[in-house]
C-alpha cells in the first residue's frame, strides 16, 4: 500500500509538471512555427498533386523534428506513402533519411544506420552529392554514439571528401569538428589538435563564420577534467567571442564554465553558472536544450547536497523530455533520478527509475551511459547485501568498456571494482583495481597534451598577428590612395562641406571611443568574476593545508601521550588533542563546502560529537543522542570558541558522567533566541560535583576554559544538577552569515 501511494503521488507530480510545461513552454514554442505549419496544412486542404503532397509532408517532418520528435514519424510515413506510390525516388530517399534521424535520436542505432544506407543508395542513383555527404555525416554520428569509432571516422571522412569536392567550407568545418570529437572520445590528443587546427584554418577563410569558438571549446574540453585554471581560460575566450555576436550562444558558454567547475568538484560555483546558463537558454534556445541545461543543473545540485532542489529540477526536465525529448534523454533523466534517490536512501523509488532507464538503454545498441547504469545497479545490489551479483555486474561493465575502448568507462569500472572489493574485505583485489585505475589515469592525463595545446595557441596567435599586419598594410595603402584623391579635390569642395565632414568625423570618433570603453568594461567584469573564482580555489587550498597541519599536531600529541606514564599528564595531553581536532574540523568544514568565512553550526556540531564518541571509545549503541539544532551559519570567530565549549562539555560527559554498563543519553540544543544564541548540553550521568562550582574554589582547567570562552563571547553559563547535568550557555557577541556563499561570483552580465 505504501508503494502504491508513492506511485500515485509520482504520477500526479509528473502529470502536473507535464501540464504546466505544455501550457508555459510547448505552446509558445509551437506558436513560433504556427504560421508556417498553417500555411503548409492549408496547401494539403486544397486539391494538389501527389508529388506536391509528398513535398509538403517532407517539409512538415523537417520542421516538427526540432519541436517534438515524437510527432515526426507520422509526417514521414505520409511522405513515404505518396513518394512510393509515384516512384518519386528523391522523396523516398529524403523520407528514409528522416526515418534515420528519428531512429538515431531515439537510440535505435542499427535501425537508423539501415535507413541511412537505403537513403544513400537512392541519392547515389540520383547523383545528389550534397545529400550523400549529409547521410554519411549522420551515419558517422550514429556510429559515434554507440562507440563504433573506426566506422564513425570512416563515414565522417567520406562526408569530408565530398564537401571538399563541392567546395562547401562550412560543411567541411563541421565534418572536421566531428572527426576531432571522435579523437577526443578516444583521448587521442595529437589527432584532436591536428583536426582542431585544420577546422580553425578553414573557418578563418569564411567571412562572418565562427572562427575561434570551436577551437577554444576543444581546448577547454582537453583541460576540463585536469586543470581548472586552464579550462576556465579557454571557456572565458569562448564567452568573450559569443558576447561580440548579436545573437551569441551565451547559454552554452555559461554552461561550459559551470561544467568545468562541476568536473573539478567546485559545486557552489557550478550551480551558479549552470543556473545562469539555463536562464539564458530559456530566453534564446529550444525547450530540448533548456531541459538539457536543467539536467546538468540538477546533477550539480545533487553533488552539492541540495537533494530536494535537485529532485525538483530533475522532475521539471523529465516533464519536458517526456513530452518532446528523445528516448535517450528520457532514459538519462531517469538514471540520474535513480542515482539521486540512492544518495537520499529512497531505494524503492530509485530502483523503480533505474529499472525504467535500463529497460530503455539495454534495448538500444551499446552506449557509454549503459555502463553508468550497470555501475549504479551494482551499488544498489551491494547496499541490499547482494555482493556476488554486484561484482558480476561490475566485471561485466569493465569487460564491455575494454571491448569498446571507452577510456572513461574503463576508469570508472576500475574504481567501482576497487570500492566493491574493499566493502567485502578483499583488500588485495581492491588494491589491484585501484592501482590499475591510477596507472590508466596517469597515462591519460600526462603533461604532453598541455604542452601541445600551448604550442598550438602560440601558432594560432602568430597566424592571427600576421593576418592583422597584412590587413593594416592593405588599409594603409588604401588610405594613401584616398588621401591623394582628397588633395586633388580640395579646391572643388566648399567650406560648408569641410565643416560638416569634420563634425561628422568627431562624432564618429566619439562613438567609437564609447564603444571601446564599453567593451573594455565588459571584459574587466568578466575577468573580475573569474579572478574571484580563482581566489576561492586558493583560499580553499589554504584551509585544507591548515586542517592537515592541525591533524599532524593531533597525531603528534597522541604519540606523545603513549610515552607518558603519569595518568594525569597523559589525560591532559589527550584533552589537548581533542581541542586541536575540534579546531581542525572547523577548517575541514570551510574547504569542503566552499564557504570560506562561515560555518554551518548544526552540521559541525554533529561531526564533532561523532569524533568525540569515537575518541573516547564509545559506540553508537552505547550513546543515545538527541539533537535540536537550528541551521545557522556563523563566522569562524564565533564558531571556533563555540566548538571548543561543546568539546569540553561533551568530553566531561564521557570522562566523568557516563558509564559503559548503563544507557547513556546526551542531548544538545543550539538555536537563536531573540538577540541571544542558546547552547544547551544535557546528560543523564552522575552529575557535576557542587564543589566544582563554588565561587572561590580553584576550578578544573576544563571548567575554567569554558568560562573564559563564554566571557570572550559576552555570555554567561549556568550549571544545573537535576537527573544528571544540564549546562546552558547564553551568547550575546556573535556574527551570523546568510546561507549563500559569501564569496559568490558576480554576474557576467
């Protein structure tokens, strides 16, 4: 019954999202093409020949595939019927091509390739070279998607040869880009750089055609998984190029920057730029592209721990793709929901979505996403105690990855097998697969590609300078010719015309100056935003090193305590070690969450208590913990003394109040009460002796430290003996921060 209620709830949520999507998004997208569709359909209402009907249905199929892929087959079927009845070979060939595109987009690669071959045979008979090249190009993409890379390269090369013969430079550039993408998938960086340079050379000869953005995108892709600063530098150049254009693709550029941060585990920054990219794509892109941006944003939110926001974004993207997306995109969004629910511990919901995704993906020809789903299913099986089945599936993933030579999938399979063997205690096998993972990663990410990209950049900059010099020389020659003509005409031009010309020249100069200043200001804003991100990276590294240094000190104190024979001295050193660990935990929280000036106090206190339980030799079953902690973000200056106070109070409970032979209860409360912060630590132990609280008595170091820290925070402390000990700490001097990251990058607008 519980599962049934959950299933009904999910259906209602999906129906709501789909309804809202249709009203808010699909209908406006459809309205943009309504006039053309109405015009075409009105032609069908009139008495026209079968040949004209075939052409109209083909045009309708071409138009509808970018709006709603699910509606494409109906129009293609009608076009194929009329073309076949008339033996109209060109119509049949075009229909087969459109069948292939629809099958490819939905992941039926073998069927797509069959349709492309049928189209190729007919276009060869018709001697239509342009459509032959187009079919070869799409055939190469189909083989690329199911990792038949040799075949993909073969057909992309055939398309390139035809377009070279036709002299179509734009299509040549796209063919070369596709070849470069195959080499990128194979991690073949020398060939990738070779074809990226060739594409750049062709684009530079086409007036008004994108000449540099693809080149910089390839550079960013090469560095994406290994060098944050270099990848950002390349994608920053892409963003600059897109901003120069009237209708630049800002959404994709911002999305690429967000993906770089995501791959480098800077999830706060990734969420920021991916959200900007989605907003831009909603304004200028298609709904299918917008759903893709939402999907990447959902992944970043998931990795950042914002599970509820991630679920909301994934469900919105799923509603869009269920309506207009491809079968492949529908399976991907379900697979990512399954991964999210695994992290949330919702195993029934996760397995339901995982089963749906696998049912679609395993029905296609092999593609790399299938490996990810098998790996996720292996983790589910391990979580459910089915270790043997999990290992079988993990080995299957590795075998298929090696068979298809998908380097990234091989890396992930090695890592998964290491995790699984470690979980069942087979450390020898776990170490073997971790060594394989490390060796492959080192071979893949060596410094050779970085050097080649640097050399390529120098080569490109040199060519660019040479072209600029040639252009300046031509402009100088033309300027001299104009000057000579002007001197001949001086005597024939009136004073009024000269004055008018001078005024116009001054005005144009002023306009150009304003334009240059505006471009300079925009460039500075972009550079400032990216520098802020670089500072965050450096600050995170500082906190990481401080935490490591404090851990070294903690380890030294532990080693020193083993050398002491005096129990009191040994206890004092171990207490000092706990205080150092409490401070180290502060810096760990700072660099792990990319918030370098504030601490989420509820999460910090829970981690501190877990550390103290382990440090004093207790297990979770021996301590009953009750938390009432408000989610507050405090400055480091406030969080550090509070952490030390909690450390002292809880350590006293473990040392003096609790016994391992009884059920021990520990309650912690932290919240904002009016203008004060309230910390309450309560135990059910033997109670603090009255003598320790006498005003004139010399107190223990721990009690004295607590009172000193409370005075530092302009607060007061109360000790209450009733069924154990309750300590209340009121704090007046503190600094609160908002939940957002304080060093959030500025907008690039």
